[in-house]
């Protein structure tokens, strides 16, 4: 799964995506560094526009459009890639509500000596880093609206398999553009796009358990633990 990620140095990160200039983009560029993005956070997400891709702010934790209330359903932080073409809820969103989530890296936990040890995972050789996602638009009878998103997960690559049996779908520049394109993908194309990151492309190291608590949001969270 993917339950925490990082979003920092936003200007350097977002300029990689050639986004339409909008008030939402300006807000995203001015955001404070977030070294512990947790479910329920209101974060910048990239969606396809008629002329160019642009930023929308959404809540992490997808609330389906058919939900009676946003309160009880905000637990869909991840969607399994294997279910995208099988489950009606995801299949509906595949056609017109694909998105990418800009990030610097993410955290995952591994059971070690009876405890959960957090690890930080980041790309080795690229500053362009994003997750494949889906989003939905919820609205109540009084017109109150909510945009929310989920991060798609897939099977792990070689490095991640030592930590967890899932990992987020990580997109490079080419696959991000493909994911945001208006094309209706075949089952085989979805499978190819939702593949794990290539082996030997990620840096993984243990970090402080402070990241376990959403209230902690300091840069030191992504520092490797000292070796003995």
C-alpha cells in the first residue's frame, strides 16, 4: 500500500510537469514543505485539461460520487491495479478521471523484531516523480462539492519486495503523459502502465519512527537512521 508520502521543494518539483498557469498552481508553488503527507490531507493533483494539464486541490482518500456522505467513505487511499478493469467503481473512473500525484518519495513499514520499522523510498536518478491515481467528484443536495483522490498500487519490484508486498505505481515523464491522455486503454495497456518501477531505480533506507505520527512534519523524517 501507500499510506504516507512527501511533497517538498514544490517549485522545483512542479516545473517538471509543464502545467497551465492557474491560481491553483500558484497556491501549490507556495505550499510549505510536507515531509509526512497523510490520508485526509488536501494536496495538489495533476489532471488533464483541454489544452494543457493543470493542478486541482483534492483530499487524499477517495469519496465515490455515489456516497451518501463524505465522512464514512474517506478510507479509499489506495486502489489495486489488478482491480481497475474488474471492479465497477474503478472502471467508471478509468475513462475520464485519471490523475497523477506529484511527490518526492513515500514511506513504507516493515515488521522487524516485533515492531514496525518505517522506510523511506525515493528515486535514485530522477527529480520527476509521481504516482498514478484516480479521482472523483462528490456533491451533496445543497451543492457542496468535494474532489478526492486515491493512489494506485501494484506488485513490488525487487527492492520493494523486501519491505512490502505492494508499492505505488510510479510514473516517469512518458508514462505520466500517457496516463493523462484521453485514450481509452485496453486491458493489456492498463496492465503495462501499472507495472512496478524497474528494478534498481529506487533508494530505500530506514528512518525514524516519528513518521508514524501525522503531527510530525520535519525534514529530519527523511534522514536515514545512523548505522551502528
